[in-house]
């Protein structure tokens, strides 16, 4: 759909477009009302002076008949008329100014070019100036025609008009700069101006007030890990450094193994402001020993930029428990920071986040929300002296639009989204794919678990992923299957008119994924998006079954619990999912889940609150498989 079509239709938009559209829908009627009031006031003035003007016209005719020529007879307008016309002019300018705000806003969100915004602003200036000169010209002598009266007004008020011209034209050039590289970041209270709900607005200009350059020259600013398919023997180390660091290598070693590899550089979006610019590197290590600790050093030439350690994921042959911390919808708010600080207590092998990872809305100019996310977790890794790898699935605030929005994006080096730029989760023949070739569905082998990260309707449909899941499952038939994704199939709260869930998504998920999970005997599914807490009974075909799938959720890892009206709660008597939930919280439900599994297939889950208390009734045990005699 075209730019104009998008804004006319009001659907199928990115969140940036939606914000601009909403702003327009608010400002346009207000502006129209104000301009309408201005014109209405001009009509009132006309009718107020009509009787006197008619008398002047009659006198002019009489004078012409007596003297044989048109004699100018001027009418002295009453003071109240001039005051009302001044108000009319002021209202007209106010109405134009309100709607003019939209142009720099559109340029700030890359919907139109900054030059185009300036041209539109100048055109509105000329429109407003024409109205002002017209209203002022009626008070000039009637012996002059319309054009002459305009010229007289310009000469008479040249200083005032000159000041207006300078102010408005300056604003036309300055405002696009003020709004340049705009960002609306959600659930991130560190930077930005609060607007509505939990949204923070910032631009390149305002961000300069809050923070300096993120990655300074010669320094490392981020070091974290993500996991490709074979998590037990492979890892991807990701490094952000200053722009002058033109090469990077990483060394890992323990008593049994040593590797040192050059890292692969990936492009960072060039349109991001200078204080956000950096170089990003990723280094893929393979053939590692499972369940082992490694010392890790990051090198720039001969200089060590970072020392840390890494623990590979245990395999079924290692006598170690596997610990996974999982949740979704991470928010850089007080609750989110508290939960992040509890990573030290959990001491996990993996941190799994099921979408809405950094809330940058898929917009590269909200890059700093990724920095905040990485920094709070890196603080914990530094305290542990061990980097814990991430596994992620995609959410609406990672790509910047709703599920099944019929909005297509092309993943690219220049425009991201940064979810793809910063978090590689796949290797192909020993190579990390280019950014444009990264996808929203991935799988990971973790001990005896085959974990599927699915796309719940953003860049791929539910149906399109079914053959892929079946194909991968056939390759690893002895692994217990788990899925993690963003939008739940069994939400605790549902309202088709709200963000919490959409009817279309629920229909497709229930139609394509529930039968798939039943057929392939999925043990668990980690759901998110609704910002609440739940665990279902084991379910098969939408009914309780001891051999069914347990659905955990609903994504409140730091974002404040969203209030769900009772009429939208799906678990109450008479509601669609009555008797399917074993435990639910719809208030104060900020949490993450912890999975602890051993090589014999015994699994325990529990949910923890921001103060690290176990949420009541959250603990449950499950058996993924019965051990073989030789184990």
C-alpha cells in the first residue's frame, strides 16, 4: 500500500506510522475547528459591518451622480471590528501551526524527507500570510484595488511582517532538525520525554542531553553471546566497539582446548546518529566441549579489551543439570531491572526471551533501548564473571508492527530492525548469515531438548512454519520438543479491539499450531505478549490431558502488568478457556520462569517475582522421557 493509502486507510501500519496517523487524527480536527472558527469570525465581522458598508456604497453612488466621477468615501471601522479581526488572524495561524507540527514529525520518523517537511512548512506560511494580509487589507482606503491594498499593508507593517517571516521560515528549517531521528520507546524509563501510557519520546537533539557517545573510540561497549543450532558445542560471541577498532579476535581456552579466531564484522546502520555509531563483530566458535568452562579474551590487535568466561551447555552425556531462565516482554523499568539482577541467583546456562526483547519498536533510532537491555544483563555477567547466552524469539515491538498487519519489511543493513542486526542465532556451514538473510524462526538443540523459536504472525504465518517444524522434528526424533513464541494460543486476557490478542492470530494459531503440538507431542510452550502470568494444565486438543502440552506465560518480565477487565478474562466460568489454567495472576504478575532439567528427562519449573520469591503454586514437575537402561 502507498504512503497516502496507508494514512488514509489507517491500517497495516508500523508503530511509527500509527503514531503519526494518530497525531494527525487528533490535530487535524482541532486545527479544522480553529481555522473554521477563524473564518466564521471573519464572516461575523463582515455581517457586523455590512449595514455601514451598504451606507458607504449608497453615498458613493450619490456622489458619482452629482459630481460625475467616483469619489472615495472611506469607512472608519469600529475598534471592536479590528480586535475581532486580530483574533481571527491569530486563530488562523494557530490552526495552521497545529497541523504543521505533523510535517517535521513525519520527517523525524523517516516518512518524508526533511526537505519536503521544510517545503510544506513554508507553503503553510504563505497560506497563513495571505489570510493575514487579506484581513488587514480591508482596513485600507477603498480608493485602492485589492492588490494595491495588499501592497500598502506590506509597506505599512513591513517590520512586523519581516519578523513573522524570519520566525516562520527559520522554524521551517529548524523544526525538521529538532524532530530528526525521532524515537518512541516503550517501557524504557531511562531517557526520553514521557508522552502517553509508558511511551518515551526522544530525538537526536534531546538524546544529546541524556547521554554521550555509547561506544567510544578504542573501547569495548558490549560483549554478549547468542546461540546457534547446536548450543552444546557452538556459541556466537557478539562485540560492540568504537569506530576506530577495525579488527577483532577472540581467544577461548581451558585445560583441554584452545581456539583463537578472527571475528566477522557486520554493518551497523549508517543513518543512526554519531553518538550511537559503532562497529559490531560476531565470532562463531564450534566443536566446543559440552558442559565445560572456558576463559574468554577479546583482542584488538595485541590489546585485550575484555576478559570473561563462558560455560557451554551440558549435553545428555554430562552429569550436570540444565538451567534455563525464560520469560518475555522485558521492560527497562524498575521491575525489569530487579528481575535482571536476579540472574545471579538463578545462575542459568541460557536466558530465553520470547519477544519484545528491547522495545525499540523495530526502529533503528531507538537503538539506545538495545544498549540499556544489554547493559543491565552485562552488569550481572560481570558480577558472575561469566557471560550467559541469549536465545530470542520475535515480538511485535521487535519488528515494529502488529501480527498479521499485512505489512512487509525487508531486513537490511541500513534499516534493520536491530533485532536481526544485533542477535544472530544461526550458522550455516560455519558462517553467520548476513543480516538480510536472518530469519524469525530458529531451532536449538539443548541437552535432550529440541527448542523451536517461532514467529507468531509477523514475517511468517503460523501455517507456513508447520512443514519446517515437522522436518526438523524428523531429524531429531529422540529430543523432547518445546516451543517459544510471542503471541499466546491460550491468553489469560483477550479483547480483539486491544493489543492483548487479535482474533485472526488466535484462529490461525489454534488451527495450525495446536494440532501440530499435539501430533509431535510438544512437552511445553512458552507464551508471552499479554503481560500477565499463567500456567495451563497439560492440554491436548484444547482439553486437559496428562500427555498434553503445558503452556507457560504470559510475558511480564519487567513490564508492568496490564489490567484486564473481568469481561476479557478468558479463564473465568463461561469463558473460552474455563478450567484450562492451573495458576493465573492478573495483578502484580511481573516474573520470569526457571526450568531445571537433568539428563534423565526430569524437569522442574518455577516462577520467580522481582524480589525472587517463588510465585505460589508455580512449581511443577514434568517428565520429558523415561531414561534408557544404559543411562
